[in-house]
């Protein structure tokens, strides 16, 4: 799943692959990247994305925070685990404040360079101080190792205000497809999978653009039936009627 998350023109695209380990990342994303060449790429740990030489690869800070949380849940007296999670939680608190304040991308980037960078620097300085004290192969050791190995990618959100700190939004968009898959086991062919990802791409993009999926799809189908050009009816189009829009902010 890949997409463009901007203040406008937000889109999510799901794509079916027989086996992602046999697919070159550039081939899988080439059409999308040809349109959005300047976008950074927030990724999961698939190493194939490293072949995209002109892209900024970004790590997921939620995954890093979760590992410290898991270490703390196993041992509530583990102050190191609690401290690690606290550092990373501060980064998300800063982002929440930026959202509440309605910061522009330029202002958010300035905030990250000044405040978020300081928190991240303190986090990695703290890791360097305690690393030798941690029991190898423990959950805490795994949390620290993950943070160290992913440092290059976890820090990249400081370079571009469009980069989100986590890939939660992508996971949330995929979740309905995963939950519902037992309801359409008959769609067990590549053609069926491609059709499903097409439908879900439209629905998830509609949701992200504050549209009511059912009414939006009905409008598209009615437009096609009446001979109109449905290709112009992207979720952020000015042609979308108010009846398709979710009134909730």
C-alpha cells in the first residue's frame, strides 16, 4: 500500500503482488513515483525499497516505541524501558501540539528541527550510556538494537514536514481489507485480488478526503451510466456534490 498524504489531494493505493520478495520496488511503485517524484517514502522493513536510490526512506517511530513498551509490560520495574518509551512519546506529543496549533508545513519543520531533534538527540545519547548495561537478547536489548539499526531512517522526519512519524495510517487503511478477507474467499485469483485492491483504493482514498464511500461510489456509477467522465471525479474534485461529503470535521 502506498499513497500521498498532503493537506489536499490525499490518496491511498493498494496493489496486489504475488510475492513482494520477487518484485523490484521500482517496478512496483514506478507509476506512482513517476507522478510524485519528490515524495519521501515511509516504509516497513522490506529491504527492496533501498533500491529506490532517489527516495528518502523513513522509519516508523511507533514500531520503535512499541518495543520499549513491550519490554516495560513484561517487567514493570524496568525503568530503562519506561524511559525509552517516554522519550519517543515526547515526539508524538510535539506532533499533536503542532496539529492543534494548525502549523503550516514550514512551521512544523522548524519545530522539528528545534524541539524534536533535541528529544531525539537526547534519546540516542541516553542509549549510548546504557547500552552496555542491557542483558543481550532481552526485550530491552531488542528495543535498543532496533532503535540503533533504524537510526538513519527514524531521523529522516526531521528533513521534511510531510513525513509522518509512523506508518499507522497505512496500516489502518489496510486493516479493513485484512479483517474482511474471510468474506470473499471466492476472489482467489490474481484478477480477483487486483479488482479488490482497486475497489479498496477508491474507498480508502474517499475516506481520507472526508467523503462518504457509499454515496461517493453511487455518484461515480451514476456518472458513468449517464455517459460522464468518471476519471475526473477524484476524491478531492470540486465536482463532488456536497451530499457525498462527510459533515464531520
